[in-house]
C-alpha cells in the first residue's frame, strides 16, 4: 500500500501516529461493510420477518385488477418491517396451555360469516395475514374460503384486509389451533356444504428436533382432513420452501388410504396449480429459491 503524502513526515513518531489512524479508519470501514452485507443477507432468512412483513409491498391492489408481476416489486424498508414484526410474534408454541383450549365460536358462525354457506369450501390451514384467501375469494366467487390461523393478531389483520379490499361475502377467518378445533369446524361446515380443498402452505418448520412435535401436520389432523374431504375429487395442496418439511407433510398424507399423490412419479410440482401465491411464496420465488409442492386427491371412498 502506497504511503500517503501526509505520512511522509520527518518525525518518525508523527508518521507512526498518522499510519495508525489510517489503519483504524480502514479497519472500521471494513467492519461496517461486513455488517451491511450481513444485514442484506439476513433478509433471506426465514426468521428475519414473518410472512406479512416480508411482502408488505407484494400485496398489489385488488381493486385495480389482481396480480401484477409481484416478483418485480421491491421489499418494504427493513426498518419499517422490523417495527411491525414487534407487534406480531411469528412463532408460537401450539402445545402451550394457551392454545390447547377450544376456541370460543358461535354455533351459527357459518351462517353469520358467509353470504351463501352452501357454496363449496376451501379451508386454508395457517392463513397468516389472509392475503391468499382474500385473493382466492375474489377470483372464485363461486366458492367459500376459510382461513384458520393460530395467531389472533394475524386474523385481526386479515379482517382489516377484507374491509380494505371489499371482499367479504365468501371469505372468513378464525383464530384457533387446528389440532384442537378442526373436527368441530369441519362438522359445522359440512352441515351446509362440502369441503373440496384444503391447503397447508409454508407452515412453521420448527427446525429443532425437540420442537418437531409442534408442527401443524400431525396424524390426527391428517385423518380429519382426509376423512372430511369431498370424495371423488377433493384436493389437499401442500407446499413449503423447506424440503424436509415438505417431505414430512407428504409422507404423512401418503399414510392415508383415502388420498393419493397426484404425481405418479412422486416428483414435486413446478408450478402452483392455484395460481395465487402466498406472501412467503412471492418472496421465495423472487430470490430464486425452490418451492416443494404437491397435491393429494381423494378417490371415491
């Protein structure tokens, strides 16, 4: 490294001091650069922001025509997203006593929530902030969409979106633990209509071995979903950006004799058959990462 002119001092002590100062400035610059790079890279982390925060700007205006190339939209400022992150916890323990109590739901909630309860139902398990269900409801007015989410603040935000986008007749959200309440919800729905599709999209991976029992897909839930699904054509759509989680879900449904993997080869589907991505899916695809997805179909059992 060339010695700057101001370091060419005749006084050796002065030269050493100047050199030391320049060295510290260079060191601080390198450190700050590393911090910036780590911060940018952190935007890719599953735990950095929750689904809604990661895609604050990925929600295009429903009033103005649905989906516009969302992958080309930039993420909202990280600072603003972090501020919102504090308001809603991304991860909760579904096995805690708080979430093991049955939800307090009116006996007439289906009639109260849907303009036409006789329409076929799509139930989205883990609906987060509701974007997927609201878009689907707008695109398919001939169906009812029910989002089930364990985090009550997310459900409250989903209702705000319903008001904002003026989509309410065929979409509704409930705050509950599906591994506690799904059988009751299904029984209420089937008094009025049939369930033609379930979806489980990008569930909390709960990576730690001791936390895997917290995962949403459990044997009893799989049995309830498969049994309550419309026979001869009902579908279960699953997807995740964590391959191990996707494989675990797929294996769980393969244990059922009521449904079969739509892919004869067992390969993952390249495209989303519903053509409406979740917030998490938009982010994952925008950064070029894979999504592992498949569909299970129920036969005439």
